C-alpha cells in the first residue's frame, strides 16, 4: 500500500469513506443514487438515440444537446458506480493512479458540459436574432469544429492536474472522506507544498467556468434585447419559449455547484457529511433531470418519444 521515496512514506492506495458520519445510513442513501443513475442512463441514451436516428433532428441545436447528453452519462459513470460500491459492499479502496484518473475525467467532463452550455446559448442567440441565416452561420462543419474545440479546451486545461498530483508525496493519511476523489481533497493529504495546485485550480475555474457563466449571461442579455424589440407578443412568447429548457439546465448545472463551493468556503461549521451530500447533488441532479427537461420541453423530441411508445404498443 505504500512506497518509499526521498521524503518518507507515500501512500499509493487510498480509502473512500462515502458519506462521513452516516456510514450506518449508506444502504438508504444508495437508493436515490441508484435511481438517479438508472434514470440518467435511460434518459440520456434515449435522447442520443433519437437525435442520431432521426434525420429531422440533425441540426446544430440537437447536435449540441446530444453532446450534453453524452457528457451527462460520462459525468455520472465517473462517480455513481463507485459510490454504490462503497454503500453496498464497503468497497472504498482506490489506487492513487485510479484516483487521479477519476479527478481528471470528472473535472474535464464538468468543464466540457460548461462549454456546451455556452455554445447552446450562442445557438439560441443566432436562432432568435438571425433566423434566416441560422443554417448558414452555424453550419454542420462549424458545429463539429466547435465541439472539438470545447473538448480540447476542457481536457487540455485539466491535463496538468495529473502532473501536479503525481509529484506530491502523500504521507499524512490515506483516508478520503468522500464518495469520489477530488483534486483539493486529495492534495490536502500531501505533506508537500500544494500552493501550485491551489493556484492552478483557481486558474482553471476562472478561465473556464467563470468565463462561461459571463458569456452565457451576455448571450441572454442580447437575446432579451432582441426579443423585446420584436413587434408582437406572440413573437415574444415563441422566442422566449425556445430558451426555457436551456435556462432551466443552466440553473440546474451551475446552481448546486456554486452553492456547494460557497458552503465549503464559508460554511466551516457545517457538518462534513452535508458538504459531501451537496457536492454529490451537482453530479446526480443535472444528468438525471436534463433529458427529462429537454424531452418534455422540446416538441420535436417529445413527439418522437410518443410515436416510439405508441407504435411499439400497436
């Protein structure tokens, strides 16, 4: 479980505790985790299947929605199966390399989703402000390039975290009071100076998520300005209605994450299990609810879902 290096003993295997102080409730806590994961897999798989198989949905808006659904599956799969293993079998042992790999995919997928939400806001802006030029401005080729750029930005930005963690010596403890490995939670177990890790984490947050939120806000300011310059109330309603699903997903994605960060920063007297539960909310809730929101709120997808269900019954 340990290896020797120039600074002493460094742990190479860690133990995830799950929800600290609630170990006797793990079986009950596992129920919402399991249900949310099943809904996430089924809901997002359905969205991806419908978009890929229906030629009428081969448009940039649905292409980005398909990418969001795929990212939701990855985000949940990075953490929920492991959490269930802890809850059901007390299988919390994880190697350092596996822990760092989980941190990499969890963080990069979160940033990837953030980037997709920015592009979806841009998509709505172009669709409302330049409806006649929509397909010309946002072509399939450009949409593909944007998707690749978001992917490279997300995974490229997080890649240095692997080196920043691998260089540390973990001699304090090998106990992680969480359901998943997190960058700062793991770094705090090091007896080395982690200032570089802290500052790089802040840089990643500001250069991606914070900028994304600002860009989304600017996009919707422009959208609202364009909508209120439209001549009729009916046009106002139709334009705003196309944005409702996206706004709900934005609030659902950023809201729990921001609240969790604020409680960790200012809620020092809050019990550790509350912090862990809040941190899991933004991993469980958005991937589960996103497909439900888009299926119900998007007429084209909803009609296709109903057609699939009733055609099978016949």
